[in-house]
């Protein structure tokens, strides 16, 4: 049996959805994009132009929900399936788009560079429990105008995994699509085998900005999957109660669903979110809070009940270093995420709310993900019944270390984390240098980078990527891209 | 002592009692400037300290600010000069290309609460508009917020725009938002960096006092 966690009863989930529909019918959402507004209006929504608000009579949301795909898949740059967003299948992806980077060495939080990004992409190609990469942070040594596309470029060049990404401005979508076309070869191939998921964030409370509405339209039309990421802040930009926050989140997300589905029925999407229990003592948005994490799980319960694959920002930490707080918040989130069946879990690597990425934390979190994913496999009988013969063997032999049953199930039943998780006895640990976690994590990062094998994306496609990126950079007045380490 | 009562009620966020007590103080012939300083502002400062010590939370601060405004509306017609002494005007906004305004709004609310007059230009504000508004409003401060790596550099352009209007040095520039650091503030020639709204208020007050 796959273990399953629930925070909402069926009745409560249904009530939240019906309240959200009511909210959409009576209060509606602001949509600051002409094209999205007229699209909604064409499909029966009521547009109050003066107020810029759109209300959704009952029936409009039903119509949108009808064409939502229940699942979709992602494929790596070689076209191999990596992510199956269906049912309760869980995949991890690094937390995205941070402003800062934890320096490997000084452990200072600083602004990231392209070189850091290349190291990140190489590392990502090695971490087995994290299924996709994300455009994890913003290198500051390229022009601001190409920041969003440049991250995607480096990711596609160095790592084969699909990419969870997003735009900062509406005009970035075109070049980010061109980069994907360079990998896949054609529009049809890209539609058949999605390579990326784009994040689109409504603005709480109840608003879709011009840029994010545009992302929904562009992605739907290009067959590029999106994830809706509403961020209601409990007690600040949303009701203080978790149920109230969920009502708002549901309304914000369903209005986005309508834009996508009316732009292109069947457009693939993840029902996601990044709610936070706003901390009124510090003016911050803690991702490690119990209420943040429960809300993330509840969003998945609602999303699944509506027939969507889901996403959430969970399994990350607010700590500023790789310490016990970082571990506990991350592990708690990852555990809940897996047990809730969140299909795409954005979290690994993140410190300092959503503001800092760390390679060492990615290595540690990769192990957290592995452990959490083991939980999802649960407890199943494996040649266990009848049980008497095995115990007779144990009595006879004095141990089961070389028993046939043991040899058959040793690797499948038990999960073995990598060396960053210390399982040596004290004597061995001491003799092997007595390394604390941070040192073990750094050693693993270095080992992975050394063992890195270049992406098998054909050279012609790589050259195409570089050509597209160079021309985009030139358009913004950069005569050359930052020098890339080998 | 009535000043203490005002300050205490203000800390409790009592929107009814604060203006009542202010009227009472004026009826007793106390100077409006003193009622403001020793009653309202003293109360607000105490809330600020308790907030920093995590004895009270953000909603308490905002309620106190609301009570303060209720008190000020009674006081305002009686104050010798129009507006509030020594605090000055702040023109604030989120820089061009950036739609994050939660932090900026919080800073604006807290500045208002502390007695600054705030002109909020909203979000996605081009550099030239900051400079224009600062000139038009006779602002003492321009407050800039950025939450994106890609929009933080716009802050430098605002500093530039202020300079080219001859406002460099005259209008103090305060900056904040997740990517912004003290070092960056120094680098672009901003006068003040603050990591949150409460510290923004404290530092702006200190700078306004000179
Ligand atoms: C909420 C949020 C949003 C909301 C914003 C809603 C709103 N009305 O503002 C929504 C969902 C709309 C959003 C959208 C986007 N976001 Co956003 N967002 C956040 C988040 C989670 C919290 C920000 C926040 O409100 N914090 C709470 C407030 C109270 O804190 P604060 O903003 O830091 O402000 C305090 C201080 O900084 C300071 N301060 C702030 N301003 C000022 C000004 C002055 C003068 C002073 C003195 C002090 C000061 O005082 C404030 C009060 O304490 C941050 C991550 C994070 N934890 O910071 C990401 C984050 C900033 N967003 C990010 C991104 C990528 C985006 C999008 C581009 C996503 C997308 N692809 O659609 C879009 C932006 C589009 C655009 N062009 O602007 C990234 C930034 C990446 C980068 N490296 O630049 C972050 C870091 C998250 C992440 N890792 O992905 N976002």
C-alpha cells in the first residue's frame, strides 16, 4: 500500500472549491492583459473593463476544467522520459530562481555568477533523486535582459534533465522557446515531448498581472506546460486561517486554468502553489512553517480532486546555512510532500526563504529526497508468507546475512543513502577524518563535479543553442557571453 | 499623566480612546506639538521597540499606527504649521520591471505610522517618475524597492535621475528588498538601506534628525 497523508476531508475539499467558485462568480479576479480578458469574455466570463475585473458565472470554470489533461510527462534533452506527472507519482526539482548563492568555501551568501551556474548544472546531471533541473538562480554577470534565457541556455547545454523555469518579462518567452526548439528540432517534437515547465504566478489577492497572463497564453499556445504558483500570504495578503487561504488559492488558480484552457484546450499544467504562513514577528514568508507545508499538501489534495497533476514549493529551509534547521525543515517538507503525492516538488537546495541556492545543500537534499521517496514505496510483503521457513533458517544458521531471501531483497527493500549521510560508527567516522556534514557535502560536490560527463545532446544542437543565445545577447548590447569554464 | 495615557492607549491600538484623549489634552490647554511628541510619537516609538524585541507583532504596530492617525486628525488643525514637524515626505515605489510590492507597501504603512507623509507611486515605476515626483512633492526621501536580481540595477538609474535634476544630496535615497544589500546601497550612492520596514522607519528617523 502506498502510504497516503490527508489534511482535508472530502467534504472540506469540496466546500473550499465551491467557495472559490462563488468567489470567482461574485468578486472575480483582476486580469491585466487585454488578450486574456477578451479570451475569457469570449468563453462566457464577465469583464468589467472599468474595474479591470473578470467574474466567472457558474459553468465557465466547469468548461475550463473539462479539457484539463489529467497527466503529462517530461522528457530530457535526448527525448527520454524522466517525469510522469500522474496519480501520486512524486518527482523532485531544485527550488528555482534564487537571488543568492551559498559560496562553497567561505559559506557566505553572495550573488551568483555564470561559473556557479555551470557547476550547478553539472551537479544536477549527477543527482539521481532529483528528476529535473530548474533554472535555479540568476547569474549576475550577464545583462539583466537576458537573465531568464541565459539560465535556460546553460541548463540545456550542460545537463540532460528537463527544466522547470519561467520568464521575468513577457518578451523572454520567444527566445526561451527557440532554445527548446534547437534541442527538439521541431515544434511538433517539442509538443510531443515537453522539455520544460514554466512557472506562472498570480498576484495575491486575486490578480493576474500582464506578464504572468501572457506566460499562460504563450505556453498554452506553444504546448509548453505551466505550473500555476499562487502565493497567498496567510494573515497578510490572504485570510489568516488555512481554510480561508485555500479558498483564495483555489480561486486564483482556477482563474489561471481558465486562461490556459481557453487559449488552448488540453494545455498541460500543474496545479501548484507557494503559499506561506506570513510571520508577523519578522515580516517574512517562512517555507519551513508547519502551516506553509500543510497548505502545500492541501493544495495537492484539492488539485488531485479536480483531476490535475500538482506542484508545490516545499522541502526547503529558511536557515542561512547548512545547519540542523536546514535539515529539519527540508526533511519535514520533503516527507510530507511525498506522503501527499505532490507530483512536482520544488524545494531541493533552497535556503533563506526562496532566496538562496546551495550546491552542498543540493547534495544533502538529494539524499533527503531519496529517503522520502523510499517512504512512498511503503511496506509491502515480499516472499514473507508463510514466514515460518525463514525463521527456521535463522535458527539453523544463526543469521540471515547470506540467506537467499536476504540476497534477493537486500537492495530493493532497504535504501542506502550516499556518504553525505553519516552511518559510520564513531571509531570509523573519527579515523576517516571526523568530517562534519558541511565538509562531507563539499567533498561530494567536488567528487560529482570531477565525475561529470558532458551532456550527450548532439554537437549541432549545442552549437544552435549558442548561436541563439549569442544573437539574443547581441540584441541587448553584449558583444560576447561570459567565458564558460570547460 | 495624560501623555502616558495617550501613549498607552496608542500602544493598545485603541482608535476611540486616542483621539478622545488628544481632544481632552487640547481642551486642557496643552500644546499640540507636545501632545504629538510626548503622547503619540512616544507611544509609537515604544511600539517600535517592542516590535523589534518581538513582544508585539506586526498587526499590533499597524493598529497602533491607525490609532495614531486618529489622534493626528484631531491634532492637525491645531498644529502651528500644516503637516508634521521634522519627519518630511517620502516618495516611495517599486522600481521599473518589478511587480513585487508587498514589502514596499509594508514600508509605506510603517513610515506613515511613524508620522512621515508618504506618496506611493506603486510598482513598475520608471526612474524618471521617481525624480519628477520627488521634485514636485518636495520630498525629503525617495524610497526604492526591488525584489528581482534583474530590477535591482534600476535603483542606480533612479539615483542618476535625481542627480540630473539637481536633487542629488538634497533628497535622501533609501533602498530595500531581498536582493539589495548595504554594500549595494553604498555602491550606488544611496543614503540608507534597511532590511525590513521597522528598521527602515528607525533609520529614516535617525537620518531625518540628522
Ligand atoms: C510574494 C512573492 C511574489 C508575489 C508578489 C506579490 C506582490 N504583490 O508583491 C508574486 C507571486 C506576484 C511574485 C511574482 C514573481 N516573482 Co516573486 N516572490 C515572492 C516572495 C515569495 C516573497 C516576497 C515578499 O513579498 N516577501 C514579504 C515582504 C514583506 O518582504 P520583502 O519583500 O523582502 O520586503 C521587506 C524588506 O526586503 C524591506 N524592503 C522591501 N522594499 C523596501 C524598500 C525600502 C525603501 C526599504 C527601506 C526596505 C524595503 O522591507 C520589507 C518589509 O520587511 C519572494 C521570495 C522571498 N521570500 O523573498 C519571491 C521572489 C522575489 N520572486 C521571484 C520571481 C522569480 C518572481 C517572478 C519573476 C516569477 C514568475 N516567473 O512569474 C514574478 C515577478 C514578475 C515581475 N516582473 O515582477 C524570485 C526572484 C528571482 C530573482 N533572482 O530575481 C523570488 C526570490 C522567489 C524565487 N526564488 O523564485 N512573487
